[in-house]
């Protein structure tokens, strides 16, 4: 028998080998699941759907789709025979041909999936949901006249009229201008938000024409959920008077098939087609669950009496208010009730690792296991696992405290629940990491102290076996505000030697490191570095008391905690204090920029898509005003507000920077725009300090994990070279 090759140290082109099982859907009977397997091909991302049996007799693991495509959002029909999903073709080198809605027969082999509806070549299909009878599909798609577009290419008066009447400024057209009266015209990874997404319903058969159910100057942000009787569809939207200035989503419901749909106003039309003046949806949606703050992720109870959602009950929530679970009556006869008001942990995944891919929205619940319990992912101390929330079916109130179902160190990304029946219990499935392993499909088996995960796939982690992986160790570093949870990543076989060390600060600041190390961490440990991953004050999943001191004090308690974590590892004799580096993205980039301006302890640093001037970022970021409000950063509307923003700006300390600094920036980043970081770079260059600025064209904020593969490889290569140049690699 041939010997298995020994794992080798990863190099930056490991990006081209990475595979991600990034989302899944469990069948209603719990017999199988469908997963999305994403991989790199031809310097692009592709993904196929795979059938995964979960019980004996459910068949074999098999691939359902093939080709140069990006297949995502799988949804299994109620009878388990068909699969709806969305597809973007990847064989033309661009995205102008849109994202279509397709349906395939799960049992057939080699049969082409059928395109559903009349979506055109520029379709932008979003969230999907089958009707309870399996005869229709609800989905979101861009629709309506352009919100801000004035004219099209050519600039004539007829072009202006066409922009009002038709679908002007689609891909390939150049508008004369964009006239804005609201501040929500842009969003990172989208660019200009020229059209809202609206809700549609279509018969699940080829050639059926979709019916548009919502309209107006309000977008639908997903969460489609059918009432069990199939008469209404719930969705998430912000229909407030000033959603751009005071964003607060709530849960709405609209009839699935208005009586007047056959003709006249509200008649079926293709998504993206213009709505004639005065032609509004047949029925106005009704609000079915609203909180003082935002609500999202609606889920009807099996009998349709209750609707659950995640959200916040504070009218002006700050970053220290974690989203929780709420249940309210479907007829709105009473206010929603919080299921676990004392939990003080966020519902949903709130951890940082590029092993989850970052290219799909997480589905963290809630989902009904039966009429007495809800299941949702909850993140606690950097680890997200399924929890059960018991409910009294007669009152919709909590029937006891929530229960964590698994104690294993996982970072789950998507949740699936096959509801319990009279002859079988509920099946709970997740896609997530387990300790340091990349994401795979798992189910929860057992209960109580013996509960654990059963892993059903190796599709997403097999590539890891070819490469050495970091040794992860959890530390409690003494800090000025209490013990700091720290993950320490070390090269295999490093022992207790004092090594050159890089501290890596997560984003957010409401992110949190988990046991699953990022690929950049594996690369650094392969080059002989230890990596300190601290969950400093401001990190989510440790309770509001851990976040609160950092509000309005960026560069204060958080920077103190970074130093405390480093001091602890130095005191343990594991780090060479003369060879320290720092790296961070987004908020982590802010902290790096701050640290090098307020300390000389680092031999080199890398800041990425960070913040340097909070005054600039308040207006130039796609979410600046609301983000700054929730973080208590300040605003430029008063002198005191300007001073507060400036006090938390690394640019204020730029003259003190002596640390060699490499700056990465995504050119199309709308969250932390390039102009902000260019101020820091230009100032440092003017001061003749050692600084490099690397700009990646066309890329958005999280390009380090979602960007074009060759750009990610380039970024990783420059990262390792920079630290090797200034810290010096050490063989282990």
C-alpha cells in the first residue's frame, strides 16, 4: 500500500485549491440535504449542487449540477422531489447575463434544469421559497423604474423619457446623471442601488409568467416565508418614512395571489419591466411583526398562529444590544415577546474566518422544530452552534430557558431543520467548521451532555489534508477590563520557543475569532510565525458588558486589550518581542493604523481597507451615519461631534508613525472607501516614512476572501513577503 504524502506547508496559491461547502438545504423529511460546493476554476469562482444522503436508504452522494456556473440558494420542494435554485453563468467572463431561477428533478440524472418565469438576461434573482403545496415559488428580483437615473447614453430628451418609462441604465448603458434625494443610493458589493428588489411569485413550471406582489419606493430584503395555508408570504422590508436616515426593518405579509391579478393593474409582467404610472400592487402588505428596532428572518409556526423573527427591541440600538428571538401572533393581536431576554448573546453567526467563504448570506434561523420549540444559531465566545428555544404553543411565550444543543467548538454558518412528525423527531443540520476543519455538512445527534455532530461530507475540507495546519491553543490573557479570550496559532512542532509573532485583529468591531483559523493564519504559521488572535473588548458573543466600554472609545480600551494580549504571550516566553507584527482588515485595519501611530513596538504592520479619518468616513461610507450612531463614534453636525470623530481617527497620530506599513485597499470598497486610506498613505509618504499602498481594482470591502483569485494570491504573497522582510522568517 503506498504511503500517504506528508502534508506540505501552504503557499499563497493555496487560494486556488480552497473548496468551500458554503450553504445547504435539508429536505422536509430529513432524509437528505443539498449543499453548495464552491471552487476556483479559470481564475473565477464556480459552484455546483450536491445531493447528500442523511439516513440509510436515501441513496448515495452525487453531483446534481455541472458546468461553468455559480449555482446557489438551493431550496427543496415540500414533497422532496424538486429543487429550486439560482444560477449565474460563468462562461462569459462577466455578470451581465444575470442570475436566473431554475428548477430540476432531484431523482433524474443528466437532465437539464429548467428556467422558470420570464426573467430576462439581466435578472437578479435573490431569495427563494416554495409554496406549501409545491406549485409556486416566491422570489425577489430587481424591478421598477430606476430610482435615480437621469437619461441614457446619448443624452437626448427621448433618453430621459425612456429612463422614466422603461428599464434604462441597464448593463452596458451609461446614464446622463444620477439625481439623489436620499442617502441610500449605494452599497458595498452592489454599487449603485438603481432599483429595489421586489417580491414575485411564479408557478413552478416552464413558461409561467411571474406576478409582482410588491412595489413602490421600498425594497424587499429577503426572508421570504409562506404562511402554512399558502395564502400569504412574509418578507422583510423597511417601509418607514425615512429608511435612509432611520433604517429599521420589520416583517410584512402580502397575499400570494391577489384576486385582481388576472388583468388590469397588477397584471403579470417580467421582473425589471416598467410599471405604468398608477399601476400599484393589488394589495398593500400588512405589517405582521415589528420591534422597536429591526426585525428579520421571519418563520411561521406549523399551525400558522405565530410568527418568529430575530431582531432588537431597542428603538435606538447600539452595538452592545445583541439581536435576539421574538414571537408574535400572526393576527397582530398582541405585541411580540422576547424568548430569551437574558441570553445576551447574538442570534446568528458572528465569527470571523475565511473558511466560510463570505460569499453567501448565512441562514442562522429561527426555524420551527415543532409547535413547541424554535432552533437558531447562537454565537457564544466566538463559536456559533444550534440552540433550542422552548415555547408554549397556546400563548407563544417562552416555556423555559434556551438550551445549547452541542458543546463542540464549531462555527456554523447555515442552519436547516426538518420538522418533527408523529413518527420521527426533528433533524437539525448545519454547515460549519469544527475546530480547525473547513466547513462541512453536519447533523446534531444525541441530546444533553452526549450531543455531538455527525459529519456527512468531506467535500469542503479534503483540500486541507495536503497542507500543514496551525496548532490552535486557547489562552485567557489578563486585561484591564478582565480576561481576554485569545486564540494562539503556532507552527506544528514549534513547542515553547520564542518566535516572531503577528497579532491579527478581526473586523467589525463586532466580529470574533473562532477555533477555525483563516488561511492567512495558516500561511503565517507555515513561515514560522505565531499568530495572536484576540477577542478584545468590542468583540461580539461575550455579552453587552464586553462591548459597552469600547463604544465611542475606538483606539482606547480595544487598543489596550491588544497590547495586553501581546504582553501575555511575551510573558509566556512564546514570542520574540523584537519581532512583532500586526495585521487587520476593516475595523482591524483601523486598529493597526491606530497602533502604529501610538506605539513603536511593532517591526512591521499591514492595514487593509481600514479607517484613518472618521470625519471622512461618516459621509463617504455606504453606512456611515447609522454605523457611527450605533458605535457612538460621533457626527460632523456639531463641533463636539467633529472633535469626537477626530479623537478616534488614526490620521490624528500620523506624524508619530515610524513602523513600516503596508496598506492594502479594494478600489471599489464602499464600506471603507479608498479616499480615506489614501489620506494616511499620502501623509506618510510626505513624511518620508516607509509605506506601500497596494490598490486592487474592481474589488469590494471583503475582497481578501471574496475577490478575484489572482488578486487574493497577490495579496497573500505580499503579506508574507512584507513580514519576512521586516520580521525575518524562522524555520521550525
